[in-house]
């Protein structure tokens, strides 16, 4: 009885989580194989893979796929490198370091919709935004960033919100670093770059891997920033897979095609996760 008691106690949670995943996935698979348009509720015949063919032959599919991968890659580069540099700067004691840490980490706790509205109305607005004022102060014509550089604007917003997450992980990791080893290296004549290359960077290898894996999972499903600011436009320049699925489901009312798109997005996420884990997974081994 003692052998089976732990399993028995865990069983309700395990079954609940299993149903939590299996039921939505099963319904999505079912809807992806039938003609399910909300404008024609009575026509639900089985059509096999036609929804998948319609989704990936849509004119918006390849731009959305490229935008999704570009968004993930650029946000990872900006957040990891930026947070790494800031974390190393904050690792040195100075007056007001605690306040600086709190201010730099605080953007992560802002909701994505609020983040998008801040950048749209306070920073990037071509008339009364902060960037427009800066441009006018040096005699330049203000830029409508969301129209001229829609995907770049989304990358900026998302990076600003997610860099504090990476910064928090890196700061915490640096606090556990052996500073005596660093001091010994400096006394032996090592330069700051050598200390960073051979001591700090290897120490942060595992935190960097964790940050990249977690951010990749969330970046593949970015939606609020696009919906609030650019609406996927102009054209398809800022449309990603998540927004394309939304457009199929709630703007074109085609639940079947949207379900097929959701399954394609899940397959893509698993492919990205597979290669990401193979590339950086060795850093997670204890």
C-alpha cells in the first residue's frame, strides 16, 4: 500500500493535467478536419486535409511564418545581449544600485496590452510621441514608426518588456559567482575581456539557455502587441502565425482553417524547441 500511495495521491493532478491538454487538442484536431465556418453553422462535413491546404497556401502564410521566426530571433538577440551587458554593469557596487535594479526589472510586470499602448501613444506616435519630439529637436521629420517599420516596432516593444526577465535571471546568477576567483584572475594579470570570456560567460551558460528556451516559447505566440498597434499591417508586414490564426477564426469566422493553423503552429513550436534544446540543452545538464 505504501508503494502505491504516492502514485494514488498524484493521480488526480496527473489526470486533470492530461485532460487539460488532451481535450482541447482533440477538439482542435476534429475541427481541423471538418468544414466549420461560423457563417454557415449547418455545413460541418468532413473535408480531410483541405483546411491545412487552405491555410498554408494562403498569401499571408509565408510572410507570417517569416515574421514569426524573425520576431523570435531578433528578440532573443536583443534581450540576451542587452540584459547580459546591463547585468554585468549592475554587478559592480555603486550608489543607488538597488533602485536601479528595481527600475530596470519593472517593465516585465507590465501587461502586454499596456506595454503596446505605451509605445504606440507615448513613444512612437508621429505627432506627440517622445521619438517625434526628439526628431523635431534636431531638425528632422518625425517618423510614423508603426507604418514605416511595423515589425521592427513590435520587436522593440517586446524586447523592452522581456529584457528585464533575462536581466533578473542573469543578476541572480552573477550573485552566486565566485568573486574570489575573479579577483585572483585580475591579480594574475587577466584583462576584463578575459575574465568575461573565461569566467563570467561560462558561469552564465545555463541561465542563458534557460532564458532562450522560455522566451522562445512565449515569443512564438506574441499577439497583444500586434493586435493593439499595427493590426498585422501594413499588408502582412507585421502579421505572425498567432495573429493569422486569430484573423481566420474571429475575422473570417473560419474555425476549421484556424484550427488547422493552430496545429501547424504547434508543430512549428515543437520543431523550434527540438533544435533549440539540441543546440543549448547541454548547458542544462547538471
